[in-house]
C-alpha cells in the first residue's frame, strides 16, 4: 500500500468519525427512536466503509454519509411496508399446523398460567424451579428472607396446579384416550 493510499484511508476514517454525532442526530430525526437511530448509523457506516472507493476525496463526506443514511432509512421503510405486522399472531395462526407433540401444548398452557401469577411468585418459581437456584440464592437475588421465597414458591406451585387442573401424577403426559391410541398405533 502506498503512502498516499494509507493517508487517504486515514483521512477517510477521521472524517467519517467526525461526522458520527451529526449522522446520529439525523438518524434520530428520521426514525424517532434512539435505538433505531444507532442501528441506522451503523448500517450507513458499514455501507460507506464497504464503498469508500466510490467516494471522491475532496468532496463533502458529510453529505455523502447523510445520503447513504437517508437511502438506507427509506429502503428499510419500504421493506417494512411490505411486511405484515402480526404482533398478536392473528395471521400466522391461520398457517400454523397442529403440534405433533403433546408437550408443546402443555408448555403453552404452562406459560399462560405462569403469566397469570403475581410477579413476586413468578419470579420466585422461575429462580428456584427453572433456573435451579437454591432458596438461599433466590432470597439473596430478590432481597428477601429465605422463608419468604419458600412461601412464594409454594403458593406459585399451588396456583399453577389449580390453573392447569393438576391434581396428581396421572395428570402429567398425554391423556388416557391419546395414550391408548398412541400405544395401539406404535405397538407399545
């Protein structure tokens, strides 16, 4: 690499970095969200870096970068306009097939039931049951007494059993009708 090329590259980097605050402000004004603006600036810088050979030294790098950012923003907006927002799953549920395993449905029911628990009980049962923390560790994380955590976990388990209609071990796994069909089909 020649000294001129190295010098041009350093100059390009320096000028590009100097433009970042203005570029970010412009991105915030376009997108209206700081997190989205940061992503937009990053995308624009990556494109500029990949296409630095098309930049003509001596011209306005700030205008060049702003153009790249603006074009990237509108490209993303056009793409988003073609995508269907389906946050509640209304459209996608029409294309979903029934799950092949019973556990999937049980897990969905469990997640719904878990979401209905009070926050302190949900936090306690997740820490102890799902994350595997000891009661003492969970109490330290939550900033409460060990007995409080034990009580919360106990109440959460009881409430989950009520919500899921579980009264004993026979309530786990596929129901009797499905189990008999499956055992006949697979010769169990």
